[in-house]
C-alpha cells in the first residue's frame, strides 16, 4: 500500500464534485483528516462557481450529475488543473470523451479511498501528469474488456474492435477487421437508416440511434449506437462506434405492450397509442379512423372445434390483418377475446370505408372452415368504423364507443360486413 504523504496533502486545495450525498460525505470525512482545504460541490454548476472561488490544485469529479455533468464542467473550465474522474462501469461510454479533455486519472466506483489518495499524490508530485500518470494501459484494458467498441476508417471498413465487442457478437477480431458493419445487418433495418447515418457522420456530427442487428449465430439484438467522427487536421479520418446492448430492456418493454397469443399490441397499449394519435391528428389537421373487428360466431367455433383451434383462428386473423395493414402510421391491436382494433389515419370517410371493406373481404377469402357460421360456412368478421376529421375528434373513450356501436349494428345487420358510425364526419 502506498504511504499517505500527510505533509503534501496538508498543503493542497482540492475541489470534489459528487451529487450522491452518502458518497460525498464519506469521502469528505476521510480526506478532511489530511486535507484542510477540501471543498465539495454537488453538480457541475456548483463546481464551476467553487473553482473560481478557491482556485484548487486538483479536481475530483463524478461524471453523471444533475444540472451539469462532470465532463461538461471540465470542458467549461478549460483548465490545466489536473482532473481525476470517479466513475462506475456504467459510465464507460464517457471514457473517450474524458480522454479528449485530457483527464489524468480514472478511479472506478465503489471508491477505494486509499487508491484515491494515491491518485491525488501522483497528480500533485509531478508537472508531467499526462505522460507519467495517465495509466493508458490500465484504461485501455478496462475499455477493451468492458466496452462494445469498434473503429472504422472513413470508408466504413472496420480497423479495430474491442474484445468485449467480439465476445458479444460472436465474431473473432480477424473476422471483423477489414469488413463493413453490414456484416451485422438485420433484414428489418432499412437502407434509409444507413443513409441517414452516413449523412450525419460525414457532416461531422455524432449519430445516436437504436438499431436491430444480428450476431454471428443469427441471434437478433437491439442496441443503442453512438458513432463519433474522429478528426485530424480538420478532416475526418475514422469513426468510433460505442454499442450499448438494450435487448433485454426492449424485450421487457415489449411484454408490457404485446398480446402473448397473437403478438399484436394489447389493449393497454391501445389506450396509450390512441391518446397520442389524437394529438398528432389534431396537430397535422388530418383524419383519424378506428375500426373494431369481431370474429363472427366465435363461441360456436370454440364449442365445435375446441379452444386450441380457436387460438389458431385468432392467430390467423391477426396475420391477415398484418398483411392488410402495413403503413408505418397504422396500428393493430387485440382488444380482448375475439375482438381486434385497427387504428389508421390520413384517409377520408370514403377511403377508410374502402380500406375496411378490403379487410373484411380478406378474412372471407381465406375460406377457413367454420360450420357454426350457418350463413357462410367459413370464418367471417363484422366491423364498426369511425372516421373523424381533426375538427371533430372527441376524447379517446368516445372514439372507442362510436366504433363499438357501429360494430353492434354490423352484427345485427347480418355480419360479414363493415358499418360506418353515424358519428363519422
């Protein structure tokens, strides 16, 4: 263990910036035994104010803080005073930004106070902080083992990757270097996504977005991408990409909005989407259409064919709806039981009726046997449609009620049809 140099510490001024009260109090209590001039701030803005007041010999700061984070504070100060960053592994994506700001030391949380003392002493003892005490090898080891990092040349060819990135994707470094990132491309990720990405990074800006990709074994993952251009003499020479895996988070989110059987959106998500769509339609001065669909004589089908076959019918109807409804602004929901909802926009009353009739016809044309449907002998649906111009849209409960009333009329008018709500206008 490195010896504490009490004489050295007693003659310096330290600015410590940390928003977590317990950590700040623990560190402050420990250091005030050795450092008389030990000042604390709770965020970057306070840190800047205190810096100008006390003129510290060294700054110790956390990264993630409210009001202003540690890196923004350092950038704002633009000082040659040595800086020690205290950080958790979750802050690892900030390391490269910290390097650009010439941070001298990184101390990983939970803090080892003796290690922190040692770091302070090292920074104070020498003026040649960057070369002697930056500990590049230690830092790069942390990054290599923990950050999903890849570096590409200006043409997009991969020139280096971290071992963590290789472990995560299943590709070896030899398989990745010399290739393009489209080696990981998922078929659901559009060409438009990449066009937008290249436009952003070639303009010298940082690109941040979610992306769906594939690992070497074909497994899908979802990630947050941060692609940063690297400049030399004012020209872009390469791109650094930090990937954050959010697959588990997205799957958890999906479970809360998805119907388990049909994989359509569920009723809970319908309430959320409808409210948002009403606001959007009013803002864009367009049309809102809501179609409620119900499978005819579904209880009879379950009684005759059994519930497993009934579940399969629900899946079949869901798949047919997916084929009919494919615009980005269209939504399909399983509202409960054998009832489905289709929320769409931008079509007037006549266009919405034509679209809805095609859905009813598409179900009938599948000719799925249902002998309990005595009129047709196959699976059919009834549907109620409401279409409102933005002038007339009421609240979400009324939108649902008017469509449901129209569905009731369709059932009593002979089924296998769509009825337009009298409230449509």
